[in-house]
C-alpha cells in the first residue's frame, strides 16, 4: 500500500487505522477539531464573518452558535483590524480565540496587529504573556473572485518570528493541525484552500494533534522530489500518476507546516533524487519555494549538486474567468511536464489533461 492514496478527491493517509476512524471531508475534519476543542475547553471560541450563517463557512462552523451559544460562535463586522485586536486581547486574557477569515487577502488589513503585536508579545514580555490566537485564512482558486480575492500570503508570515504557519492538505492533518494550533501558545496562521473542503480521508473520531515539525512523505520515488503546498499536493499526486506513464517515479512531500519547516525530510529526499520541484499556491518571487531551495543549498554545501525548479502563480494578478485561471495556476499537467523536463532534459511530452472533479463541480466562490 502506498504512503498516500488518491482517487480524484478521495484522500487516505496510510497509517494504523482504528475502529474509531471514519471517512470524512476536509471541512468536517476542521469542524470536528473545533467542536472537540470547544467541548474540552470553555476558553475556546470562534468568531468571524459568516461563521454563524446557514452554510457555516463551508460547513466548518455550521450550527456551532446553536450548540455553544452566541457568546462562543458569533458573526463580526467588516472590521478586520479591530477584530484582530479583539482576538489579541482575548488571548492575553486567557481565552483561545479562533478568528475565521473568508479570504486571506484581507489579512493585509491586520498586519500591524499580527506583525507588531501578536508575534512579539511573548518576546517583549520575556515569556510572561502567551498569545494562543488561531487565524483561519481561506485561500485558493475559484473562478469569479478575481485579483483581490484569490491571493495567498503565507510567505509574508513565514518571514516573521513568533508566528506559526500551517497549510494541511488532508482531512487527517487538517483536524490534527488545527487542534495543535488551538493548543499552541503562539499565534498560528492556518491556511485552508477552498478546493480541499470536499476531499475525504480517514480521520479518527477522537481528538488528536499532529507535529508541526514533521513533513509527510506522501509517495516514495527515486527520480524527482516534488514539494507541494496546500491544494498543490493534490495536483502533484495527479502529476505523479502521469509521470509513471513515462517511467519516472516522483517522491511527493507535503510540508504540512511552513513555519516551522521540516527541511531535513526534504533534504534527505533530494540527496536521493538529485532533483526537486517546489509547487506553491502563490507567486514564486520571494516565496516558499525560494526559501526551500535556499535552505537546501545551504544544507547541501559540499555535497553533489541538485537540479531545481519553482512553480506557482503566473506573474500577474489573478484573472476572473475560469479559462484564464486555468493558465494562471499550476496543474497536474504543468507539474508533470516540469518534472519530466528536469529528469529527461527536454519538454516534448504532452500528457492528457482531465479536468479535476473539484473544479468541474465548482459553481462560484460560495
């Protein structure tokens, strides 16, 4: 059995399953983590635009306001900066807030609160004050949202000490990473790609955590390493299947956590394959791929050289139409072609493209 299995949007994390494991969606996994954390700790609460509406943020907060009351799950005004300050104050007072943002773009309105206050509170107080604040930030493609509603700024926050950044791609890691973030005494940016919400996988019913310091090797290979961020994990696993047709075996790695970043697991893979493609769900300039390649170069000093390539958004704002979006984002075919070129040295292969189920069924940002 492979380390990781994918059949379109069904994802199974291979481990020793128990009788309490159930096949649930990514959104349901986030809901479970939130609900269990709120049940176990009365200091945990959820707030943000639309968290108490009928759809409950893609199902991740559905009816929590009915179960726990409007004091622990409530809608907010369109005032991101002040609402972040509210969360910082609540965290300093001993609460464990989860602030939900429908789109990561508008975290830009909170940068002073997050960068100058939240990230440095423990440092400037010599560890006296803790700040257990979780920022859930929804990212990703979805035709119709356009230039100001489709951006991902995880590399901005990776740059800042004191903030953790996680981007789980599987339901198993989504539940475990959110529970870890809620329990952590540092502010955490928790990225959720909207194309992941309907993906399903095996998830334990009980509460559990995952280690932010350990990346996942999802598929073992010997020819090229693919490090993929968020939804690009799904596209990279599809690319892996395409590459098998050409006799190329790709090792696919999901970092899960971007800060802290488990560079050792990635480095060990590159020592074997001598080639790496980093596929990000953002622009490549000064991005996550740049950090990974630079860190590998430093660790690899004196060792045999390796080939590398970064992939991500095209160098333009995100287009609105679906046809242009298809050109803007990496997909399984472009990833497979990039890996093939890195391995073979030519790019004359045109694999067949099949539109992914999650894109075919998507009907707009809500």
